[in-house]
C-alpha cells in the first residue's frame, strides 16, 4: 500500500533530480555561449586583420 509519505518522498526525489538536470543544462548553456563568443570574436579579429 502506498502512503502519502511514500508519494511525498518520491515527489521530493523527482524534484531533486530535475533540479540537478536543470543545473547541468544551465552550465552547458553557459559553456556553449562562451564557446560561441570565443569563436565569433576570433572570426571578427581574423576578418579585421585581413582588412588591414
């Protein structure tokens, strides 16, 4: 028999797992943004140096 406490514990566990996944995805997003910025500015600098 499933009790309300069992349901609450399962829900709390699921919520914790989802928060961990969201944190991981946020970190991955920030890394991807940093990589995109790096390559964008590198490409801009290459174009600027070619224009001289």
